[in-house]
C-alpha cells in the first residue's frame, strides 16, 4: 500500500452532514470551510489514487448525492487529478 497526500475541494448541498462524514472517513484530515463547501488535506493509504478517490466519493455520496469532489492525490513524485470519478490527468512532480 502507498501513502497518498490528498488535496480536495468538496462542494455539497448539505455541509453539516458532509463535514461529519469527512471527520469519520479521514479523522486526521485538515478540513476547512469555504464558500463552495470544504478544502480537505489529508494523508491516506491505499493501492491506487483511483481506488481511494472512488471510495471517498462513494462514501460522501451516500450521505449527499449531489456532492462534487475535485481531488489531487500525490504519491512517490506523481500527482493524479480527478473530477468526481473521472481522471483528469497526472504529472510527475519536480524533485
């Protein structure tokens, strides 16, 4: 398993419920309220960024169906970006 650093923008129609869900899903995360929802920064362990992204968004959508996730997952010098479940590209981070 790899450790990934998550930076995500989450927008929702039900901020109270999503914040509670985030605290349960990623208890050590930095969760900051924004005009659109939340800015989340956390370290998570998993096989792939795609799996972690899918699991996080699925759990949030069980709470509020209209939740939107824009996420960047960094690990091992590579950053992978997602909009909801859709991969939006990856890049190699300069050292």
